[in-house]
């Protein structure tokens, strides 16, 4: 039903989540992140409250591994849940309940964790984390590269129909929050297209929020280096 990745940018402190599914509006239910705290994905038979609870635990000082351990041991029907978390330090963590839809898989690297269910291969999360680690540029670009790698490695057994990406930096709102809630085409391709529209305008909208008197009036793209933005 779903494959996703959570990650942090070691250079900028950003946190992000990218996710895709054969179910509609997957990002609205599964992707959670908080600036300066971390990112959590909750999937399979999704309980959205676990995302908020995971972020609260990270904010109170738990490591990703501790947060996942607490969630998986205290959540109702945890056997049906699949969870991912990354915090500001320490390694990311993942949990797959024993009743999750097969076949499942997960992979951890220093700054990212990926997992999925109803996968064509349990190695897909490993392909995703490898692609993320090997990519450069803005965190959103690296997350999308990971999603593309997951799709090219086989993705879900069923065709994916929705996707989303969420990135938090040093302001209280998401600097990237793009979603494809349903399409008969490829939602990851559409998400990449949306990112190509949003990326050159991202600094413009930040400027309008933080320094409106000096911000441009035009919505024309602003071509700047956003690798560390």
C-alpha cells in the first residue's frame, strides 16, 4: 500500500518525509515533521495520531529508536502499524508490525530511513536510502530521488496513485508541502513536476512571510541556490 522515506539534512538541519501509495491522499495521513525536532511516517493501516505522538517524544528528548520503541509498545493494534522516525541526532529507526501487509521491507542509514508494505521486493527501501545518500542538492530533491529509485526498483505491487513530500526548516511552517492526492498517471512524476514549479519560488514566499516590505510583488521564479535553504 505504501513506501516512504524520512530523512534529515546534516548540513542544514532540515527534516523531511516523502511517501507514495496506491491509496488516495497518502501524505495527508502519513507524513509528519516538525522544525528542529524530526520527521515521522506512520503507514500500513495508518493511525495518524502516531505521527504527532512520535514528534512529541522526539521533542522531549527521545532518540528515534526510543520514540519508535515507545510507540510500537503502547499504540493500539501496533501489529498493523509501520513506523519510521528520524531525529536531530542518533540513527533513524523503523518498526514493522507482524500483521502488516506483505511483503514489507525497511532500511536505515545515518540520516534516513525507508520502509514499505505491499512491495514488489523487500529490497526497495534499500534502493531508496542508497539513492538518497548518493544524491545532492536540496533535501526535497534528494527525497524525490529516493522515491524515484523506489519506483524504478519495482515499487508497490499495485500502481501508486498518490504521493507527497513535506520538508521543515527553521520556520514554524513547512517550506515544502506538495501533494498529489490522486492521479491515474504516476504521482511521483507529478510530484517531481510540482517541485520544479515550487523550488524557484520557495525563497519568494519565505521573503513575503518574513520580510514583506522588501519582497517582490511578482510571482516570477527567483533562481537562487537553495541547497542550504
